C-alpha cells in the first residue's frame, strides 16, 4: 500500500510540470487557426525594384 501512495504522490508532483510543458508546446499549434482567420495579419515581403535587365537580355538575344 505504501508503494502505491508513493507512486501516486510522485505522479501528482510531476503533473504540473508536465501540464506546463504541454501548454508551451501546444500554444503555437493552437495559435495557427486564429492567425489564419484574420486576413489583416498577412506579412508580405517588400516589392523588389525592377532593374530592367530582363528586357535588355530579351532584346539582345533576339538580335543575336
């Protein structure tokens, strides 16, 4: 009987730590649907400047 009580106490002592670890690991997974629901939270890269090199290459390849 003493061994059962000792195992139960050890399990109860580890339970808060295990719950905290599971919450930290599950937080990003649970946050994904809320981020996808909001259309205003899209982060986009800034537009690249066009240098016009593609047009120059196109013209030079057609002449050659």
